[in-house]
C-alpha cells in the first residue's frame, strides 16, 4: 500500500532515516527550515543531498550537498542521481508539495513507495486561518494558464466560499474582480485579497467593489470570494428593470437558483405585461421575474408560488428590497394551490419539474382571453412534451432560443463566456 513505509513524525529515529523510503519531501512555511519540528530537522541534517528552491535559504551541514534551484527538472535529475547511489535525500518545498506543488512531477518520475511527503499548511489553509473562517464548505479554482470563463462558470453555481488561485501573468486579482463584476455578483461576494501568506509581511484585506487594488500588489497572492447577504439598497435608485443577479437574496442551500438577468429581461418582454391584471409566477424561486414585473407595472396583481421551504419569506424579503408589494406569496405546490388564485392574464411557469405538463394543463383552463403563458425550458424533451398542450388548447404558439455571453478578461482584451442556453415556449390565447 502506498505510504506504508513512510513513518509518522514521532516514530522517526536514527535507524529509520533511510530504510526503504528513498526521498523525503518536506513542506515548509514562510519561516523555512527553522520552523519545522525537530523530527523533520533531523531528517534534513542526516540527508546526503538536500534540494530546495532558491527562495528557501538553507545552509548545508558539513559534507552535505545542496542543490538550490527554482527549476524542478534540474532538482529531479539531481535527486534521481542521488537515489541511484542510495544516498539519503531530502527535497524542501513550499506548503503542501501535493497541492499544485512539485509532488505531481515527482510521482511521474518515481514510484510512490519511494516517496514520503511531509506537508506544511497550504495557501488555502493559511488564508482561511488568517480571516478566522471555517473552510469545509469552500470550493477552489486555479486560473494558472487557464481561460477566465472557468471562473465565470464556477460563479454561476454561487459557491459559499471560493478560493481563486490567481495567475499574475494573466491579470491576477484584477481579472477576478472583472469577472465578478461581469457576472453581476459584486454585491453577493466579499472580495478578500491575500498576499504573501505565511510570511512576516502577510497581508489580508477585504476590498470594497470600488476600492483600488494595492500598488504594488505582491505577485504571491490569491483571492477569496465569500458569499454574503447583499447590502441594503434604496429601491428608488435602482434601474427600472434588468437588475444585477447579485442584488437578490438567495436560498442559502440553493444559491444561484434564479433566472439570470439576460433571460429575465427577455421573459419580461415576452410576457407583454398589461397595465393591470393578474400575473402568476409559478416556481418563483427568489421572485426575480415577478418582482421586476411589478417595478414595470405596479398595478399588476402578482401571485408568486414557491414550494421550497422558506421560499415565501425569501420572496417577501426581496419584494421589500425592491420596494414592491405582491398581491400574495404562497409557499405551496402547483397545481393544487392554483385554485386559491384569481384567473390570470399572464402566467410564468418557471418550475414544476415532472409535474409541468399537469401544471400547464391547469393553467390553460384558467387563462383569460388575450392571456399569455410563458415557459422557460432547458431541454428539447420538455419542449416536445409541452408544445402540443398549447396547440391543442387553441393558443398561438411561438418558440425562441436565447443564448447570452458575458465578457471576461483575456490578457489585454476581452473574450465572451457563455451562459446556459434557454428555450422559451410562449402561448397566446386569442
């Protein structure tokens, strides 16, 4: 079994220095070798060869060979030569060698049973320790050598905490900030800049959206994005419609489950909202479409249905934030709850899942003349199932597909990161 010959730190004695393990890979923090426990310092002193990056200042003991290089290939060749002659060998590394470190390259060259890893805290551990926040709910993404849409896609999942390993050669923290802004989520995340983690000059600071990055910015930095409730807003100062996604309060256990801004704008147009009448928002989620409809048409009666626990309270809280008043918000399931509502002039069916056909059938028995029913769909199968119901009821049917892209930084330019395409099925009752 891998690692079976790798002794725990308390078991290491002089006789154990080089029994079967050929190479000890020891991670260090900013304090270097002097901060290591005595057992690991002992291993280093007994090694015939020590390889280390040049930034880790290490003074070899008498008769000890030191390879100081920032080129992994050179270090690995020197290690291979030492192991071929059974010399006790130690490789010093920063943090956890198996976390975006030299460990991967070593495992490509040597058998796992030859290696014993002794990790120091990773940059992620140090970052969360620095702000005193548990991180078992955190996700991470690396932008080293990667295109920025990977971050844009990850943000659409609305993680509770996201560690972004930045690439200074591709914009670093500034790229993260631009992608966050382009995603419309600046109000939904705290932006933490973490520089020189573990070093005496370590600096962690939360930056407001309009606060400039420090100058100079240390190239050894990462970004933490921590989800937080959006700040209180003044409804009168908001745009008429097309609000940023990050302005809406979210379900804590289902973040990101909402109609995105670009699709929301299209749905509001396709509903052709009357000045007065009744609007049903079935499967309302956070209430984004229906509540924006009220900002456009304050005299509408909005009835919002959401079956998830806490859904009604969340929609009502978002209504207060936006300064609108629904006629009713029900935490209930369709189609059963529809019997409580007045006949609709406009209906948006945003949920329903496998019951969507049953819900649509119930809606069509109640939809008033000149009424519109709208269904945003993700699959062709759903379209094939639901379209015949509209046709059979005598509705005029139209189908559109909408694909939006959001700009994301790419070197000195901008590229487009796609959002999921949406099919919109629309029925109009003459």
